[in-house]
C-alpha cells in the first residue's frame, strides 16, 4: 500500500550528505548562485527534494543525519575504506551549513555522531521507530541502506538526480538483487562496493553471489562451503575469503548508536517563519520559498495581520475622499502596462494607512471623479508613496494622467539599501525589511 494509506506514524529519515551531494551533481552549479557568486545548487536541490517528500509523503516525524567527518570506526579498522573518493568539490564546500540553516528554520532535527556514519544513525532511528510502532521512509543514495528494508521500512533511492526516487520494498529488493533485504550485506561483501573502496571477489557478480547466498543459506554458509565450490569463481572466492569477511563487517549498519534524542523527539514542528524568510532571502530562493509556504504545518502560529477596508467610492465622491486626507502621505498602486509598449493604466488603488483604501477602475470613472483624480495625482503638494514610481508614471501617462508629488518609492529605497539583491518585488521586500509576509486574505 502507499505510504499515504498508512494509519501509523511515519518517520522520514534523510541521509544529509548523500542527498546533498547528489543534488550538487544533478544541478549545474553555474545555474545556481546568488548575485554575490555563492554557489547554491546543492542547497536548492536538497531543499526541493525535501519539499517534495514533505508534500507527497506527509510524514509525522522527520530527521536528517549527517556524517561527522571522514574518520570513523570503519576507517580505523580498514584504512582504505572510502579511500578512493575524490576530494570534495570547492563549489560544494559551504553548502551543507546552508542546508543546516534551512533545516533549523524548519525545526527539523539534525544528527551526527563522531566515529559513525549517517547510515548508522539512520539504522538506529529506524529500529527505534519500528519498535515504537511506526513506519519508516529512508531517503539515501547509499545502497547499504537496503539492509534496513522490511515491511515497516522503505528506502527511497535516487535513480536520477534527487527528484526521481525508486521505492525499495522487500519485494523490490529481492526482485533487483535476488536476495532478501537482510542478506543484502552478504551480497555486497561478495561483490564489493567501489564507492567505499571495498573490493569484491574477482569474477563474482551479483547473480553468482545471490545464487550462492540462497543456495547455502547466507554468507556464513557460502564461506563454509568455499572449499567445495568449483570453477574459477570458487578459486577466486577461496583466494579472497579474508577480504569478504572484512567487507561484511564494514557493510553492516550499526543499529545501537547512542544518540542525544530518540524518535519521539523528531515530530514535525511548526516552522520558524521569520528564520525561513531570512535564510531564503539570503539564498534568493523566491519560488522555492513560495512552494514551501503552501505546506506550512497546521500548528504554525498566525502571522501578524491588519484589516484594511477596501471600497469603491460612489460616483462623484472621489474628490471628497481625497480632500479629507489632504496633506497626508497616501500609498498608491497602479495596475497597467508600462513601457517599452505603449504605457497604459487601467486600475488604481489608494490607501491611507492600515484602515481604509479605495480601488478605482480607470476605464469606468465618471468625468467628475476622473477630474478629481487627475488634479490630486498631478498636485506636487499632495505626497504619495509608491512601489516603482517610474513604472507607474509611464502607465498613468499613457492614460493622460500626470504623477507628481512622489514622496517615497519603496523599490528605489530598497535598491539603495541592498543593490546586490536579485528581486525587489514588494512581497520580497516586506520579508526582507519587515520580516513579515505580504498575504491577501479573501
């Protein structure tokens, strides 16, 4: 059954470094950077993947595990372990801390443990979750996690990038590799794992390894039967018995790592919206932020709002409404078409603060109101605040209306404060400078 059909709590576990690294290579670094040149492709890909998982799987609990460093008990036992991996790309360095900032703002638990790998943390939490009556999803690019698969644990393995994830259930593991999940480390011990620099038995591939494992009842049975296995494959096995034993020890996930928190501590929490705005604004992830904010947990606190009464004045009363506010700075918003096409304006709104606003259809104004609006717009003594006054000027000019008395332009002011930003949309500015969302409630 699908995970959304589950009635039990669902724990989502993510291998942080594994998925971030895959995101880095899936998205061209030259296409993802801030205006200051900071690479963000791994951050973007990881966060997009996380957003998809939260939307599609709707977990009740989430945690992300990271490697604490290259040195672990495995490298102490076998110094060549993962010794052939390339150096970390320069553009990737620094992106993991940014991912952690995003996770912090979403109040998603992060764990790492000296001397252990993220795999071991995931295995430990997965076991705890199953014992607590939960289902588990593990998102990782490490095939060693397949040993965790059971009726309660599913592995989401990236087939392409970080968006195309293959669902490994017990049946799927057996179909692809020919062995049940808990025998996968036996198969890996015989075949080897190039990414971990663990050599397998020369001439022995997955099919032969699976055949032996099923025939002899697991790796211990294969090793016991090694003297009787015929052919070149048998000779190769006997010549590499010690390496196979080493592989099996290193491939085994540790399931009892001592951790500072348990699965009961990683329930989905309301996000820190202000912190999310700050980090997404710094990373210039506008679209991705919008996607995530359509999925804010229901328990998230309400943001500060105000009631603004928007009306359309009765015919012939616009002049009186404006005269009653003479000398005050009024906010003006114009809807229209600016240059380079022929400028035009077809709607306009005026607000007197946080209490009242009027909305005008410029194509249907009666002559009295149109004259009153033209006089007020063109009066340099009546101060006005706009967002993008130059664009509004061209739009109004196309309808024969002059704009004078601009006292403040939020777009221009924001540019002067932060000339290196990518976006100066009003919604982005309210987040950047006021740490508040600009939302319309209908």
